[in-house]
C-alpha cells in the first residue's frame, strides 16, 4: 500500500446525511458462517466502512503525539465516562479463588453487568434524537471486551470496539473534528481498560498465534501508533526494542505504550517472546512499518474466517454489497 493511499470505502466524514429519525436500525447478527461467505464480507458495505474508518484515523494521527492539543467534545467526554464505569466495575468485581490460573470466572460476573447495562450506557452517550440507534450500537460494545464463555480476548474483540466507534460516527454522534480525541482519548482509555481486564481476570488470548502473532491481544494500536511516528526526527523502528527508549516515550506514542505493556507481561529475550515485532524493528522507516501493518491487518485479521465469523452486521455496518 502506498503511503499516500487515501482511505478506501467510506470514512466517517461521509456520514453527515444519515437521519436517525427516518432510519431503520436493527440488532446486528452474524452473517459469515462458512469460509465461502468471506467473499460476501470483503464486498460488503461494512468492510468498506470499517477499513475506511481505520485508514481515515490512521491519516489523522500521522506525526502527532498523544500529548498534542485537540478538542474534546461532549460525546467524547460521555464515552470516557462510559469506559470509566466499566473500569469501576472491575474494582467492584475482584477475581475469585479457583484452581485454574487462567480465565478467572469473576469475569463472567463483570460481563453479565455489561450485558445488562450496555444499552442504557450507550443511550447516555447518544444525543436524544439518536436514542433509537442504541440497541444496534450496544451490541458492538458488548462484543468488544472479550468472550464470557471462554474468558478470552483477541483482535476480533478489538475490531468490535472499532466498529462501535465507527457506528457512533455514522449516526453523527462523533464528528470529523473528533478524530484525534477518538484515538488519543477514547481508544487509549479502551486499551487501558482491556489491559486491566486481561491482568485482573487472567484472560487467554483468543486464537493466539503465540510467538508468531504480532501481540497476544491487540493490533490496531500498532497501526495508528506507527502512523504517529512517521518522519520522526530521532525515533526509528529499531529503537522500540530498547527498554530505555520505550520508557522515555510511551506517554507520547501509542506504539511504545503497547511495547511497554508487552515488556511488563512477558519475560525473556524480546526476539523470542515477540518475534514478529522483533522483525518489524528491522524495517528502515515508520512509513514502511505503517504500510506493512495495514497489509498484515487485512491479511491476518480481516481476511481470516476464525476472526470474521464472529463479526455482526446490522443497518449501520451492513452485509449488503457496496453500491457501484
């Protein structure tokens, strides 16, 4: 993918015309039940909207620090309150004593509360004229925190949170000038919440490729995080394997924040526990890292049946083919 490639499909700048008052919302459901359905997904409006959203925000954060100045709208503040509520529920739901080290069953108690409250939490985020969208959008919030049966979390759950944000853009609750706050405030807080869930309830990686995966749990922050670092005057890809550099820069750059969390959670040589990332440190420039990660995300996440079989489609992210 060329560095100058513009977002394909539709970005959230395209959705100003959606009128919730005359729009028929629906509760999203699974549509990809067999490998042969994957073509339907790749031709769908949902795929175009989703990848368009990821690429639009990838462009928005280019060369910008987490600590830069940007506006924080009322909707963004409400989303931070929502995530703060989920964080508080973790504190109120401590892990239980159990024989198994991984997959603490207290997660199911925490998740049951989200399952029950999700619709009202989302309603509180939406302006009153958009409340009809809450049942549809709430499904993506519930899907974004992990699986309560297996007590695992992976890139499919992360994709559900991106879909949740994309839907908020499509109904107009989030606006184009919220782009930086969506990543630097909302998505960053979501990542912190997921790390707390993973640590507190010892969640398993969903469908982990182990040492050959990019990271046990996340992918998108590496894409957006590498975009932040494009053309950086001193920091190069080779530096992220140096712990000192990571510790000095993690507050400014999402990529380094992800590496810091890996360093805290894993022991042994970096090249052994995170081989794919180690290989990326050899790439000469952040723009090439960014392009490569977008290609890898499409191939390893968006075009993999085990991930996409769980994705749900509604009226906002539709399985219908893109209109020519």
